């Protein structure tokens, strides 16, 4: 028993010396290729065995023949181990380089394509993560392109909508200044109308900028849907009468919701004005409010004749106004974008779909707690 413990002690001393030397070498070459590190590990393993054997041989006075046999076996093991480490290292490095080349496409607006051939579990997991990241980046680029397109469209519409009333205001102001206006009072009324229109556009832009900046401050309070819809219908009634459109409030459930009353009134007002202006005279705009599995659904149905299916996904985009036939004489395509922004700030969502003779805009809000 004593001899076994002594052998173990001397073997441990020899192996420890080889291990410490190998650890120092690994620290020095830590920035080198994985192949070099694996080679050092293989050499350390064999050297530790040889050092332990030599230490035992020296302490236990092995015969020269036995020592030669042991040394020869260890040397053969060293050759095989080193060759295996070199092959493994080169294979892992090659797979890593293939993965690096594939990952480089992420920075070139390309899609990641995992390299062919087998790989280690870690490299395979990394490849899957890169593929998922590539998909997210592709979605992000697509959203960025859509937003950029919306911004360009918005700038074009705003430029057009500002240029027209400003030109009219300048002409009327010059006519009044030169004293050639046949009916000054009519000119003044028209100037006031155009100023109010421009003020509304500026207000919409300011509201949209707050929504996009995430600085829309809400003051939620418990409100009945019945009261909210009733106030919105009362506010839109004069415009409906002027355009000969009938307003109908049907299935208005007295369900409580916790929302910012001012902002939600703006949502309903925008939807109603949008529906009234696009519904022909003698048409009907219907408002409904009812419970659903997702919360509470507010809907506004009009008689616009429907929206082309390819345009439905863009209805709530900033600056979208559809075809010229659907474009009202005022506005810059901001109303529905504001609707979506306010609703999403309330943790709700918006939707639109075609119905016979028109379309239906839906706003889904969470029900009030309790």
C-alpha cells in the first residue's frame, strides 16, 4: 500500500509539472488558432504521462528495459494524440471560417445561409442563432424601407397640401391689400377657413410626432363606452348632416373601459370623419361597440365602396390616402396613422376589412379591470 501511494505521489508531481508548463504555454498562445491550443493540450496530456512515468522510474528504479518499453508506448501515444488534435483543430477552424464567411453577409444587407457540412454542437447552435438574427434583421430592414416610403409619401402630400392653401391665401391677401376684392367679407371667411385647415394639419403633425417619439402622455380614466360613442356621434353629426350622410349608433354596449377620454374621442372622431367624407350622400355610417374574446371592439362601418385588397395592409400607414377617388379635399393622410398610434398606446390594436358596399374599421381595447 505504501508503494502504491508513493508511486501515485511521484506520478502526480511529474504530471503537475507538465500541466503547469502546458497552462503557461496556453496562456501565451491564447490568441492563436484553435489548432495550436488543441495541439498543446494533446502534448500536455502525453507529457504529463511521460513525466509521471519518469518520476516513478527514477524513484522506484525501474529497469532500463521497462523504462524503454514505457517510453516507447508513450511516444506512440504522443504521435497519435498530436495527429488527432491537429486534424480536429483544422476541422473546427475550417467550420469556424465557413461560419464567419456566412455571417459576413449580415453586414452586407444579405441573408445568412448556414454553411453546408457537419459542425460541432456549439457551432450548430451559433449558426441557428445567426439564422434567427438574420430573419429579425430582414424584418427590420423591411419595416425601415416601409417607413422610409411612408415618410417620402408624407412629405410629398404635405408639400402639396401646404402649397395649395398658401398660394390661395397669398392671392386673397394681395387682392385685399390692392383693394380689388369684389367681396372682402367672403375673402376673409375663406382665409379663416384655410387657416383653420392649416392649423388642423399642424396639429395632426404635432400629435403624430408625439406618438412616434413615444411621448404621448395618457391620463386613463374609467369611462362607459356608451358615453364615449354618444359624444363622438354628437360631434360628427353636423358634418354628416352637411354631406347628407346618416349616422347610426347600434349595439352600443354599456361596457366600462379605462382610457384617456380626450385621446379616444380623437380616435372615434377621426374614424367618423373619415367614414362620413367617403360615404356618398344618402349613405349610412354605423358605429357599434361590443365585447369580444380579446376585449372591447369599437367599429365604424361606411359606404365607401371598399378598399382594394392590396391597399388594406397600408391603410394605417403614415401618409397613406389611397386612390384619388378616396382622397378628401383636406387632410394629409395622418388621421388613421394617429388612430393606430393612440390605440396602440392604450395596448389595443386596429384593423380594417371590406364589407358589402364599404369597409369596417375596428378598434380593439382591453376591458377595464374589475
